[in-house]
C-alpha cells in the first residue's frame, strides 16, 4: 500500500447536535447519510450555483463532522459557515494547523480510526485524518510505502478525477462542469441547499455543455492552463497533467464537431486525444 500526506488539504470541524442538519441545508450532498464508514463528497455553492469550495464530509466521534477541503480555502469556508450559522447549535473550527489528510492507495485500507474510503471513485483508495505531530508514528503503524504527494497526483490524474484550482476555477464552475454529478457529489433527491435551483435545472436539461474529460498525450507535457485547440478554434483549457495523462475542461459540442470533421486537438502544439473517464456515464462525442 502507498500513502502520502497531502499538503494541500485542510480540515474544518463542525460539531454540535444540529451539525448534520446545518450542513445538509448548505452542501450539495445528503449529509444526513454521513457515517464514520460512509463519507460524502460535496460542495458549497454560490447562489448562482458555482462551486465555492468542494470537500469530503466525514463523521468523527470526537469532532462531529469533519470537512476535508482545500487548505487555502479552509479559512474562508469556516467564515462562510459561521455566516450561515445564525442560531444553529454548532461550533465551527479550522483544524488545518494541527491536522492533515493522508491518501492511501494500491492496497487494502487500514482498519484504523478516522480512515475512510474516498467517496468519489473506489480506485482512488482511502483517506485518513491524522494529527500532524503523529505522522511519524502513523508511518510505523501502517507499514505502508510513504511517498511524495506528487505520486498521488499522478494516480488521481490517471483516473480522471478533477482537482479544484487546477482543473476548474473555484467560483467559476458549475458542479456538472466539474463532474460532481458523476462523482457522487450531488444528491438530486435531498431538500434545498444554496444554489440548488441552478443545479437542478442543469440536471433536468439532460446534458452539460462543458465538462472535464481525460486527455492523453505523448512525450513532453503541455503547460497547465493553456487553451485546448481544435485546429485553430479554442474549445477549452488544459488542467493538470502527469506522465501522458491529463484533464481538460472542454465544450463537448465543439469537441464533437472536431471529431466528426477529423480536426486534431492540440495544447501548446502538442497533440491530444480526448477520452471519456471510465467512471463517467454522460454522453460523450463519438459514442453510439
């Protein structure tokens, strides 16, 4: 089994008798279904339905609900939750300075406290909340191959799972565009939450015009963030890349036109091949 401490992840604790109800009225997933063994992938949206921050919600006996979120966005998330708190019986705390997240893959997840399966794609493996000063002890206890976080990034990219801030811009992408509807990040049967009406309209429309998809390339990796071109026409932007695999946010209708006309895709002059993620069930250009 491989393990990596993820330096980009932070933690927000939401404790109290009303923690699940409070979060369920804000996040895209059904937080009422969260248990220590069943986390949920979710997002806090703007009223316009754009992703402000995504997270994994975990139930922890001593910390209520923990939100595994981007570390740079953790302070802002704590502030937004406090703004929505009103009279809810909850306490909100940013634990990012003392606790972190370890990713575990290529092996069976350990039967340890605060270890949980990644709710997005099973192949991603598991994750574990750890006190940062206990990481050396955890290394010895797990008997895992502790590696640099860059190897986990390679694993994530090869599976085609988007990462906010690299593959989409926070505050500028809808959940469908970031494939959250495909990655168990949106519950369409729960009650209202911030931005819910916009997300529901996109779902009922039956398709998203723009989505993050996998791309393949050979040799040198194109630079993240540059335009993806079909011939001379821009159809999207390239996200994260590693070892011949990448992610790109593309207009699917323009991709379909390019494939039908045999127009090559490039980024920075490097040829790309667009591929549907294996876990996805949305309609992809060229499918019968």
